[in-house]
């Protein structure tokens, strides 16, 4: 049985979201149009409003409403450090750790030549301009621990080193509360390679 065109369009739109299969898309669409029409209306309005008013921060490329994001706008952040991450969600994760007071740069992805994502798409030119700021001393690479994340970190580290800046990579290894027995070999190898003196 075929859905009416408008319903089919809604299901297709929901299905286009990551992690939403065709059955879940259909269930959500039915739910929104049956019992949750007020939720659906608010969702639609919120989506329109966010699309119209949320763009990227002029300085760090974080999602922002206005020219600068609150983090770039804040006078209380440490200008000497720039933490380079792949996505806005990574900024939130680092912020929630409460362990960092510096600035950020959001790549909005990682190098992936096959998908047409190169230095221009990641805003590396804008990052290079940021690194010219004399207050910057250290670039912290916090890209994901994937092949693409590592390749991206390598390119950014070359850029930063060329400017004579200190370059650090966030540590990788055994998670807090983790038991060695259950940690995979690659992670354990990283943890061993990155071992530190006990103070
Ligand atoms: Zn910003």
C-alpha cells in the first residue's frame, strides 16, 4: 500500500536522518500526525527558526546565533590555547569536562578526499589566520581517534608547527574505571606508548 504523497515525503525526510531506519521513520511520522500534532507544529516552527537564525561563528566555526559564539565572545577564556575538534558536539563534550578554559576551532568534519572533504571544507585557511594571533601558544588536537581523525590531526599539527607553536594531542587509552582485560589491543598499545612518569 502506498502512502499519500505528503506523508511519504515526511517519512522520507525523517529517514534521511542518521540512525533512523524506514520503519522508525514511518512510526515517527504516524505518531506526529496522530497524537502529537502540537509537538509536530512546535518541531516545525523550531526547525524553521533555527535554520534561519543559527549559522557559524565567524572565528571558530561553532554553531552560533550571531557573529560570534558565546565561547569566542567571552573575555574570560585563555587566548593562548586553541583546541581543534571535529564537531560542535565535541566542543560541548570538552566544555562539560570542565577541564579546559581555552579557545576552540571546529573543523565540521575530517579530511576525507573520497567524499570531497579537503582543507577548504574544514576551514583550514581560517584556522591558519587564527594561528597568526600572537597570543596563541599551543594547539591542542582533539580530533577523533579514527584513521581520518588522525590524518586530520597530522595536517593541522604541520600547520601549527610551521608557525612555531606547541602542538599537543589529547591522550588516548584506557577509559576511567576501565578494566585492562576488556580494552582492545589497539587502545592498549596507544595507552602503553603514551605512558607517563608517576609523580
Ligand atoms: Zn566561536
